[in-house]
C-alpha cells in the first residue's frame, strides 16, 4: 500500500494564519480526516483541498462550524441530485423524438 | 477597459467603514462564493468582481489610491507592477477556489494596482481545467484515442468504449502549471454524446424501430436491419402486432471498461399499412373482413 503524504497541522496553520483550535474543531466534527502521532496532528494531502475550503468558509465568510456541516451536507446532496438528473435525462432521451 | 465602481459592486456608499466593507463582502461571498456554487459559472464571475472590490476597499492604501484617481485611473501610478496572486493556500495538493481564467482580477485592477497584492513565495497548485469532448454514438462503440488541444497543448487521450453522456474523467496534472514550483492542476474532460436519429441509448442498451409491411407482419418473413455495426437479418413471426418489441442480444453499447461485454438492442416493429389500394385489393380485403 502506498504511503500518503501528510502535512503537519501546525504548519498548515502558520501558512493560513489560523489557530490550531480550528483544526481541533474540524477534526472533532469529522469534516476532514486527520491522523495524530506523538500528540501532533497531520492532514493527509488528499484532504487539503477540503480543509482549505473549510478555512475559507469559516474565516472569509464568517460561517460557523455548524453552518459548514450543514453546507457540506447540502452540497453533497446537490451533487448527488445533479448526478441523478444526468442519469434520468440520459434515460429520458429514449422517449424524445 | 471600463472603470469599475467597487462601492457599487459591494452595495455600499463611499463613506463605508472597514466593518461595513467586511460585512458587505461576507454577505455577498456567502451567496456567490465558488465553494458554495461549484457548478455556477455566473456566480464565479460575479464573485471575482466582489472579491476584487473587497481586495481594493479593505486595504486602506489601495482604497485611498482608488478614491483619489477614481475615473481617472488611467493616469494612476503603475510602478512596482508584478503579477498578482490572490490564492492563499500554500501546499501542493491544496486547491484554489477559482478556476478558468489565468487572472482573477480585471484589467482595470491590473492597470491601477499591478501586482501589488498579497503575493507570497509559496507553492500553489495550478488551476483545474474543464473541457468538453463531443462524440457521436458510433464513436463510443470501440475504445479509441483522440488528440485534444487544451490551452495550446496537445493531449492524447484514450476514450474507453461505452462512455456515458455527461461522464467526466480526470487527467491528473494536465491542468494549469503550478505557481512557484507547485504541482499542476488537473484536467476534467466531460463527454457530450450527440443523440442519434435512429438509435436511443439507455445505459448499455439501444432502442430502435423497424418498419415492416402488413403482409410480413401477418404472414411472417425475414427483414434486413441496419445496426450501428452492420446489417443483420431478423426473422419476423407470423401475426406480429404493431409495437412488438424484440431483443437482439449483444448489439447494444459496449459495457464501460468491461471488454467483450455489450448491452442489447431492442427493436420495436412498426407495421406499415398499404396505401392506394387497387380495386382488386379492396375486394380481397372486403372478403377478409367478411371472414374475420
């Protein structure tokens, strides 16, 4: 199994000028998967885009974590529905002249 | 290049405080931010302008310069220009929220402020590109290679047989180059399969119609049918009713990434009635009516 590259959470915080408490809260909410080793938190590279999105929602748009959880859930539902619409519209094309 | 009224963009007046600007920006960002409108290009464009307005008005120096020159921005000092970068992420693998254009700011902004933004020497992942590839139904019957030109670069891609309309594939690293040595973005290719005039697709199955004459429908016989891959002979049973559907196994669309597997072809029979009957035919049909 290929090892995944990890970014130390504190380094992420320095780059983004954010507090480590935010990372702890995100981790607790389960919105981003992280791992810890020797009491240090690490973010898998594959999760960076999602974490950066949360930083923007929280700091730029002033949306709290509960709001972010709701948005994430609704965006996922929206994405699922778009896939369903595409599937149905492909199916419907059979009946169109 | 037109003057942009940043106050108007944010919906605030010229005496707005820093707090007013922040509030107005956040309010619009919650509505238009690409993170919340991932597929809405119009929202992306509007947000770029909102972001640009915020970039200028939330920075006291830039705001001062903007207020001073206003509509005479063309005469403003352009010293110290360098390419601007708004992205704040600093890790390879991270994703910026903007996509599409090379520049996130208007020509107006670039003229007035050049690249005096928050540029840092950190690595940024390149933007993702999106492209649409138009195909015909016959194109997806076998795996094939095509060369695409995306932003001036030729990319040879393999299109697996059986791709669906609207299906998206990701080509890692074929997006915009990274900044300051960051990794390139990805290229997303969406397949658009044009509807076929004679064959309709549902999943891996195809649907079509075949016209048979009244006599073949009543007495049975054989017809030739042109599929997407060649002619086939079909046996028509006696007393075939209009709308009868038959299945031709394996003559549908190949199953995506499952070599040797294909869907089926369903053919519905349309029965064509004779027109312009001769007197003799009329007599015979009258006789038939009496018998039935």
